[in-house]
């Protein structure tokens, strides 16, 4: 299991670590709240969150070990920013096959145009047609290669 984890791509390892960390933090909060309040019903949300993140980390790890993901690479052609805070909203990637519009779901730093981007997506992720290009609304991990 440790060997399989070491063979995973680095951005996917990071996502597994984040999910395990959030699960562990929720478990610690569950234990602390249980000790402090001594009421199991009040602390059940922390336990539920811990179980959720542990299951999400296991599911991602299993998906990567079984090879149920695809790595798509290309160059960032354009970046779309939000109106008020000027955060990155989406990027348009030029891949070998087509233009791919990726809607960013996290607070990501701005990627300059021309940067190599590697995107990890699940094999069953739907890709939609939008304004002459392909649109992708979810992904497992994203990596900007400098």
C-alpha cells in the first residue's frame, strides 16, 4: 500500500493527504467535543465529517490504484477572472485534441498564459460542449508546470 502511494502522481498524493488531514482534524474535534460536552448527539456531526473524509480519501486512493483516471496535459491559452476580486474562475487549455475549458473549483493562483497544465480527471467524468469548445466542471487534481 505504501509502495502504491509512492507511485501516485504528486497532485493526487496531495489530495489524498488533504482528505486524510481533514478527516483526522474532524476526529480530534469529535473527541475534544465529546470530552468537553459529554453529549454524543451534539458531537455526531464531527464524527460524520470524519467518516466522510476518510471514505473520500479511500475512494480517491482506490481510483488511482486501479488506474481509473486520465491525465490530460496542454497549454493554458486563456484565464477567466471573476468581476470583483479578480480571482481565477476558469482556464482554457489547448490540448492536442481540442480546446478545453476547465471551471476551477478552488482558490487557485492565476496561471499565466502559455503555462503547461496537467489535469487529472476520472474516466467517467462528463465533458460538455460549450461555445465550440469542451467544458469540464470537475477534476481530481490540477497541476501547473513551470
